[in-house]
């Protein structure tokens, strides 16, 4: 199961961790992992194209750790949208992804 862990400071997002594998299908054929990866990577690339200093991320074999360094409105809205999309994925695949 993919686990998405969110840390906030008041209304602002500070960290997002995306860990694990959805186990919907084999590696390379898993549509839930593919969707989650696309949502997260597209969001990161969009934010970094606007402001390279607004976040940092680390990719490991366990998943991805995202640290949000900026409280600006655009960064926060894009992170909120990413989480909303991941929650929608959770509604459709509750056995494969959990957003906390």
C-alpha cells in the first residue's frame, strides 16, 4: 500500500512523504502507482519551474520525501491540489493508497 503522510504548520504544508507500493499489480504494470507517481512528479516539476527554492525532495527505494520551503500562495495551492488528487485516488483504490 502507498502511504502518504502530510505534515502541516497551521494551514501551510511543510512535508509530504509518499512511501511504499500500491500492490494493485506487478511493478511496471501498477496503474495506482503510476497515477500516484504522475500526480506527485507533475506537481513537483510545476512548482520547481516557478521557483526552484520553494521545495526540495529526496527519492529513495522506500519512496519520496518532499519538504516545502515556501509558504507562498502558489506553492501551497499546488501542494493542496496534489493532496486532493491523491485523496481522490484513495477513494477509488482504498486498498492500495492511504492519505493521512
